[in-house]
């Protein structure tokens, strides 16, 4: 059977129509099942910033699932890198708490230990709600990402890890190239059953927390993460086979990014003039020597812009290798290029979007 991807027009005001169509094309048997719905909740932010899955998409999915007779519904994610305490705050500020209709659970509070790829860590803790769910519905956001070029279905599963482990794995990976492997290793711990991507308003440029938003007007869906991520990459103007994490996922038997073999329901079009992350994402693509060069100690490091930076220190707190410190005179963070592993966690977590990659 070819992998199937739905591309459906949608606005936030009518997104339930697209969600109905998703469940027609990808029917799930939910009666009596424990269902986990996992939006992308990077951090506390306003819904209009489009850093997280829009609450309208979450609400439409929850309302649909409610009609299908599940034994239980849990809505949850593990925002941020260290943020056990910021879970509720992130859901509330984004409007996702209200959209969860009472099914929200802080899934970071209870976890189970599972074996991991020992090349990185011998084991990791995964939210119990993830490992015990019968069905997982993942709700990624259509966004660029400085480290993986794009964030979509596979990357959304990074949030199954509570707390500081995300940062620990960044550190264990040690380089952007190896981080692509980590992302796939985490994803395969529990592959979700359905992916519904919020591409109504997407993000381009310096994602995953860029102010550069893009009206796209679509919902994408598939029961295969590799195929739907290949569609996102293609829309962004990036040949899917150049993305290391998609190659890894294919090698692991998780799906195929060759869309010639897939069934696309809807119109797949490249978005004109779409802005990829700095360096055009080249740093993360196929050319290994280019990758090493771009991530060498002299190139591609985070820099805080004084016009936006408030000196809050969030980036310093979230750097997994303590490469940042606040310059007391300028009240702005500075990076030690000999220590930085180019993970871009600081950029992800900066509430002022002050960090760019230079
Ligand atoms: S998190 Fe952002 S605003 Fe806060 S110190 Fe770092 S760069 Fe500045
Ligand atoms: S300075 Fe930023 S990019 Fe460099 S290691 Fe720390 S968090 Fe990662």
C-alpha cells in the first residue's frame, strides 16, 4: 500500500471540516481505547505567534475524538528543555489549556524508563501517558528549525521526553549531524498512529520561534510521519532526501520520503520564496564536509540582538553545555565558541526571539 498524505484547505475558523476529512481517510478505532493527543507546545507564547499548534486545531481534534467513544482522552506535551514547572503555564498562555476541554494532563509528572540507543544514552524516561496510550494522535506545527531545517511529525515526538533529558540528549549528540539520529531514535520509542499538521499559519526563516510567519491555509495529515514530513519539506522547497533525519527514518524502516511512490490527496505545491533557516538549511543536508565546515567552531553560532534582548538569562539557563554567559556590562549573553555545540536550544527558548544564527 502506498503511503497516503492528505493536503486539505483550512482556516482556524473552519478547521473541523479538515479534521472530519482526516478521520474519513485515516479511520481509527477509538472505542474503549486510551487516546493521547499531543500538540507541539514548544514554550509559553501567544497562539498568534504560531510557535505552538494552534488551539483551534487541538479543539477540533478533541471534539472529534470525544464522539468516537474512547475510554479516556489525555492532552499533553513536555514543553521546553528543563520545564517540569512550565507545563501548565505553557498550555494556559497558548490557549491550549482551554482547547483541551478538561483533558489536559501534565504528562511530565510521571514517566517510565525505557532502553535507548547506547551510543547516546543507555536509557531515557518517557512520559507514562505516552507509553500506556493505545492510540497517539500527534499534532505537529509547520515550522522551520535551525537544527533540523524543519519541524514536523518526527520532530514533534521529541516532546515525549520530560524535563532536562532533551538538553542531555542534545549534549550527548554533540553535533547537529548526530542530533538528527537522536530525533529518529526518540521517535521510534513510540510511533504515533496519526499525524495532523497545523499548516494553516506556518513559520519560515529562523524557526522554530521566528516572528516570520507564513499564511499557508492547509491541514496536512497522514498515518506515516516520513511521508507527511516529506510533503512539508517539499512545500518548503527542500528536497526531502537531503534531510538527514528523513534518511535515517527511512533506513530504520519507518516510511519513505520518495513522494513519487506516495498517494497525495490534494494539491502539493512548493511555497514560492519560502525562507529556509540561515544558510538555507545547507548545514543539515547531505554534504557532510559542508556540514562540518558550517558547524565548525568558527561558523554558525547564536548571537543575541541588543535591540530585542532583555538580558533575562533564559538562554543561559537552557544551554546544555554552559556555553553562554551574560556580559555584565552590556547585559546581553555571549557565546563561548569553543564550548558551543550548535544545538540552538538558546534560540528555541528565547522569549524575545532575540537570538539569530550568525
Ligand atoms: S533568552 Fe533572549 S532575551 Fe533572554 S538573555 Fe537570552 S537572548 Fe536575551
Ligand atoms: S550557546 Fe546555544 S547553540 Fe550553543 S550549545 Fe548553548 S544552547 Fe546550544
